């Protein structure tokens, strides 16, 4: 089965940029399936793109080609890449956009071979001239090493805040508000065990996993007091907010059929703290 | 021929939600054609989604799979459904979203069989974990009864206002303003006969059909006076408004190359009245 | 290989219009690949659509079917067209939208044959009832002459300003601001030769080509002073603006990782002048 190409860009949909890239792809790899992951990443927002990619990759079949063009440094010396990682292929600029999806065994090559580019690539639209052709040729089976030289060290962006140094508290930050007013945070990944107890596997950093009873936890919001956990939207009283474990395993601040960001006057870039009772402490309580 | 999957959601395009659902679909049913009907339904607006679906279904080939996720009650006890109706398949929550497309012979089953869901579905993103897999398996030929138990009574939402009790008047309401400023109303369906005469087949409710000469009718707008009928945009004087029979057979309030909603200061949720001469009355006039 | 259908409209994505057109297409030509070029052309903006089309066509494989519906005159007497030009097929209204992509050898026919339309086309949605079916039938191999009578003279819109009458100056205008704040202008097409020297091939009008050293040129902005040329974004000091040769070969006003339109308080519809030293003049300089 031919792989599909998944596009993630900050090009928006008001200009023909994305469509032109699809034209280039379809000229090289006719009939290939192209899926839009998102084109509304805020211009140049590498962090948001890298997190959206991390949230999405595992839901696509192995062998998918991810064409990621959020590229504030287009035309500069940042390198254009093809990466083989986890059975998938990633194509885009070496600016940190792949920070959270790289497996240890990932291999990366620079896109240098002009046979797999449009003639005379311009310095302002590598999406069209370099990245789209690379994705289309990769779909036709061209291997990473055929594009250029192996690269040993990729650019990485700093991870969002996730600190567990103090027992009973995890420090994090708010990342992004979605269309429904749900505020995504850096706290996670949480996987449900039973009755409010979750396994916490930090998705960034080197923290050890632990078990946390969210039923007994609070989420402190910078200058906004604290909120409780809810299993589902339904469990939250109308016009109040709570935190849930969202669909990516990250904690989200939400309300029941309302807009949490608006209700709280809260958004991305704020500090949050998850306070929870330590098991050992609990045992000692008389 | 493999069917296509048509997606209608309120997820917008600023987040990767829709793309992730497509990833799930393509993992189960590789290469299937996926068509975006609309993802910009206002969050949770079941009525608007149900009308957009009603406007669209008949323009797709029979056998199409409609994947409809406007789901303010995600994670609550509303049932996830697969419906066979009119030769098509509909997948989405049992919240009334299918009210206007259900044929009398429609059959519905609850999506219960975990073989056709992602493992450990989360309570916050049934679009990804339950509905997208169901659509993809349905495309592979899994029948409704294989997903779960037959359901006898589906949730319905109230129909938009359409009242014909008083001879010579039809009461309705404005529903939705489109990108061009055209205001869709609940009045219809009208099918052209000749020279301004239309057959009126009420699209909701139990009213009998009748013939109406729109050339002699007025549309009264709540607090905005009345406007006349036009056959096409062209027939309307510049910067004035009129009503036409729109592309779905519903009356729309429009202007000629202008924005009717802005010109009138008018929008959804208002009462409108179509006044027209009754044939019988006319005959008796001396 | 089956061609793909590329859609360019002003229908936006908040209504199901585009999705409905895709339903019609897929009913006639099942499984065909449909690519969205852009649906966010401002309502009725024929010039912007015609330029977006011109920027895009050459990046699609020959044989592509371009379905272009920006149609402020829908329902009036403007003719619906199918055009064969440059190995591609173009379908849309005869309102000038194809002005910049027509080759001398182009042939156009009127879409008259009701066998290739939906039954009873309505006067308000030719995209659905006439143009989408035509694109789908063209994809199945129906030839232009089978749709209707040959047309000899197509409507054209005026070209954007591009004047070279005065030696050492090219007059132009700003056309469109993109998502990143880059301002597209009518000045071009420029193709790089070496070290700041470009060949200038006027993309509209009958001006002779010439060579221009952009390194020694200034771009005068109406009421906004003048700016210099840069090879890439990188070469521009932070928070300053410059002009570059953009990805279509047209001059664009840009900044380095900033929003030029916002920095300059500048936008479409303004006069600009490219001032450059004439070679002959230079030679005579002592």
C-alpha cells in the first residue's frame, strides 16, 4: 500500500501555498493520498507545531510521510531534513519542529540532492521547491540516504515546563487554547488505572513514572485559584471549570459545555501546579 | 467502488483534531477517499449541523458514509450511532444531529463493539476513538448490526419554525448567515413551476403542499419591513435586498453583489412571514 | 493516469458549499483526486483569484482540471466555460478569472449541454449544478466541444499596473497581503541571473524584457519612503522591511520574521515605483 503524505504547516488557507505544494506532490507522485493535519499553526510557532505533531503521529499508520513546514528561517542556513523515525518519515526544516517525535534510533539526512528538488529552488518557498518534492519522492520509495548526507545532531527546542522535584507537586505551564476554549497544559502523560488513579509517564524530561490519584489532587492556576479534577465534562457543574486528562494524556482545563479560557480569563504561557497527596504520606496519616 | 467518507464536525481547522481522525481512518481503511463537508459548524450547534447535513446528503452518491461529530455531550450517556438510511450510512452521536435526514425505513445501531474502536477509548474524543474507526470499518463493509444493538428511538431536535395555519401566511425564522451575507431561512422547500409560481413542499412538519406565486408575495422581516421576491441576484436593484429561492429550495434573503445581512442589520433567530395571495381569494375578487 | 481536479473558489469553509460540489464530482467521477487550491478568495474578488490561479497553474501536472468558481454574476448572462489551454482544462464563469493563464492557442466552449449538468440547474449555485459536473465529466474524458459551442472572445480583466515607459523606473501596485504580512506586488517576473542581477520578463503587457541590478535599485512606496532589495529574509535587519523577489517571481515587500504590512502600515492598492540605474546611463558615467 502506498503511504499517505500528511501536511502540517503555518501557511493558513487564505493563500494558495498549500495547494501549490499539493500540485508539486501530485506531479511527482500521481494519485497519492494527501491529508491535511493542520495549516493554522500560528506563523513561525515551532513549539505549537511540534506539540501538534507529537499528539498526532501515533494515530497514523506506520510508513506515513509527515511533511512539516513551519519555517521562520526559510532561506537561511538551517538545514532541510528527511528523518526516518519509528517507522515513519518526517520532512521539514531542522529548527526543532521534530523535537518531541524523534525516537532514539532516528536517522536524519540533509535534503541536498537537486534531482529531488524543483529546478532552481527559490529562497523563499522551500515548502514548494524542496520539501514537497522530497515528500513525493519519499512516497515513491527514495530512501533517506539518497537525498543527502547523514546528519548527526538535530536542533531541538526546549521542552515545555514539567518539574517534579518537589514531592506532591508537579509544575507545568499552559500551552494552547483550542477552539472550544479548552486549555492544553504540559502536565502528562496520564494513563487511567482505576477510580481516579492515573499512571503518570512524563512525556518530556527524565522524571520517573508515578501513580497519582487525581480525585484527591488540585490544579493551581497562576492568579486564578485552584480547580478540581473531573472524569468527564459531564461531571463539571455548569459554568464552572475543572481539569481533565485530555485526549493526548495531557491535563486540560475545561468547562462543561462552556469556554474555560473565557470563563477563567486564562490562556497559554501561565504557570500551573498540580498538587496531590503522596502515597507514603497518606499511609502515615493516623 | 469503495464508498467515500464525508466528514462534518465543529472541530475547526486550527487544531489537529480532524487530521488525527483522518489518520485513524486511513490506518483502518487505507487509501479511502475522505471529503470535508464542513468543520466550521459553531461549537456544539447541533441545529446548524443538522441543516447543513440535510442540504448536502442528496448531492453525494448513494453508499456514502457520513461521519458527523458535533457532540457537546461527548463522554456523557448519549449513545454513539451507526445509521443506515436512504442507501447511505451515518455515524455520529445520538443527539438529534440526524433529525432531518432520517428516512422512515432508517435503522440504527449503537456503536458498542470494541473490536471496531481504538483500544481504551477516552471520554473526551469519541471522534477519534469511536466514530472515526466506525466509519472506516463501515467503509470496509462491516454492517450496522455488527457494531452493536439495534436502537428503536433516536433523539430528535425541534424543527425550525414553519407554520401554515393561517391562510396566506407562512411563518418561519432566519437560520444562518453565509459568507456572502445571504440569510438562510426555514421557509421551503420551493420548487419552480413557471413564471414565479412555485410548488411549496414543507421540508419539516406535516403541512400539505401548495402552489404559491412568489411574484405576488412579500417577505416580512421582524422590525425590518418587507422585501420582494427576485428570480436571481441580477434582478435586484443595487444595495437593495430581496428574497430568492436558494440552492436548497429554502428562501434566502439576499442582495445583488452586496451583503444582505449587513445591509439589513439582520441575522439568524428572527421571525419572518411570507405573505401571499390565496388562489381562492383571488378568484372571488371582483 | 486520471487527472486531478483542483478547486479555487470564494466559498470559504464555514458553509458546506465546497463539500457539496465535491459530492457532485465524486458521484460522477468516483475516486477522483480533488485538491483544494484555495477557498478563501474574498467574495467576488476576481482579480485576486485570477492572480492566485496564475501563480499556481505551472506547479500542477499537465492535464489538471482547474475548477474555478469566483462568480459574483451567478445567475446572470455571463457564460459558463470550459477552456483547453496549455495542456490543462479550466472550468468556470466567463468573467475574466482566466485572464492571466490563457495561452494564445486556448480554446473555449460554453457549458450548454444539459447532459453534463445536474437536472434543473438553479440560478444561484452554478458551482454545484453546472461547474462541478463539468469538471467531473471532463475528468472522465468528455471533450470541450461536447459541452457546447465554441466561443471566440473571452472576457478579460485589466492587468494590474506595470508600466515601463520611463527609463529607470517601473511603476506598479501592491496587490495582496499574505498571512505572514508579506505584500505581493505587480512588479515582475524577475528571474535571478547572478549577484543581484535579474532578468525582468513582464508578466502582463507588452514591455520588452530587460536586465536589472536589484542590488542598486530602490522600491518607493506611496507615502512610505523607500526600501532596499534583499536576497533573502535573513539579509534584512530585524524590524526593518525590504523587497525580495518572491516565490512567483513578483516583487514582495517583506520583513525578517516580522509582519511587513503591519510594520509599514501598508497594504494592497498602493502605487509603488522600482527605481534602478540604467546600464547605458551607467556606462556613460565618468
